C-alpha cells in the first residue's frame, strides 16, 4: 500500500527558489509514489496579522503555483486548510492533550514572538494545529527540511501520548528529509536559509522574478575569496550554495558543473547559473499566468477539499469515539 504524504505551505510572502527546490519540486516527484495531500495552511498564516484581500490573493497564487510546477490534481489532493473544518476541530482536541512546556520550547514561537509587546494565543498553540494537519490524514511521511525536525518531533510526541491514553488512534509520522536541494541558502549570507521573510529582496530568487531580476540578483550574489569554482561547504560556503542551486535546477552533478567552469571566474559561473534558472522557471511562470487567468484554480481547490474531508472525517470520528465525545459515535 502506498504511503500517505502530507505537507503544507503558508500563503505568506512570495515563494522562493529555495521553497521550490527544497519542497515543491520534490512534491511533484512524490505524487506518483504516494497518496499525497498538499495543503495551503491559511489558518497558520493568521497567527500573525494579515490583510484579508492580500491573503485571499496569495492563497490562489500559491495554489496556481503548485499546479504550475507540475502537481496533478487528479493524482494528488490539493486544498486549502480552512476549507476542511476538521483541521480546526482536531487542532482544539489536540490542544487539550499538549503541554504548555512543550509549546514554550518551540523555536518558531520564540523567533516570531521575540521583540513583540504582544502575540496571539494562536501563535503559541500553533504546534497543536500543525500536528492536527499531519495526523488528520494518518500520514506516514512528512517532507521537511533539517530546520523543521522539531515540528515532527512534537507531532510524534502528541500522537504517541494520545494513543497511549485513548487507544490506537493515530499513525505515527516520520519526517522525510530531502538531502539534495533541501536547504538553499541566502544569496547575501550563505549562513542563513533563503527565506521569503528576509527584508532584503536581493537575498532570494522569487519564482515570479523577471529574467532581468534573476540575472541581477545572481550577479550580485556573494562569493568567497579566490576565483576557482569548487565545492567546499566549509571553506567556500557561498559558492557551494550556488553550485547546489545550479545542480538541483538542472538535475546535473555538482562535479560536472565544477568541471565545466574549471579555469573560469565567478562572473561566467554566475551568468551561467542565472540563465539556467531563467530557462527552468520560464515555463512555470507561463503556466502560472494561464492558470490564474482561467478561473480553474478555485474549482480544483474545492474538489481537493471535498476529497480531503472524506479522509479527515474518518479520523475525527475515531478521535471523538475514543475520547468519549458526542452522541453519534
């Protein structure tokens, strides 16, 4: 039986090349080998203030981008979190089975709360909702980066505790860490992950960037001392990051790229990288524009939500029955 895979992305900020190479590109491959649920987690997005009109636009943009990179809605289930009410329902039920100490140790909460006079309760309790997202579909595998392992650990802890208290209810998920391209670093600082929240737009390639913007950003990307294009993550982290992008976007080996640029400077290398990224993104950008203009995205999301609810309701029924809630179980 094929494993069940779940992953969610927040509809906040522009999707970066790092998001694509570390996540979306692998989703497309995984959809053929697993029963896949890909969710736009808009309920997580509102743990911090959002403009309602902008949020709605970003939800549809992200859905179109999922489809543009190659996600097949006939194979994978693509949907919006808030369209499946069982996410919020299970989130509350799990809040009643998670401890304050566990939540206070979460790195994401600490980072987003730092320096703020007040934060929402939702930001503090978001790991329970995140666990609900995963456990709702009896997920086996969750694609995550190295920096997200803590999320999987608390989800597993919650599920194991629930099962021990109420009986066999949830599948215990495993993190699926993709090694190649899983951690694309910032163009202005190779010690930091490429992020859509970085205040410096030049630190990232956005999937909506024009060819000229892509060329300019790569031409200004930081490099290391010396001129040789070599792969040494410790001594030449910036060039190693650019080589990782080049290899992942072209499906080539890093060794073959190093050999191609032997004896040539960083300028030629970064120019070649820019053109490779432009060539790869052009058909994605074209499909994205076509999808956004067609009106098909909403229909696809509604169908995905219907399919997701069929699975989610089974888990909710089991959870309520095991807890002792309601009169229909």
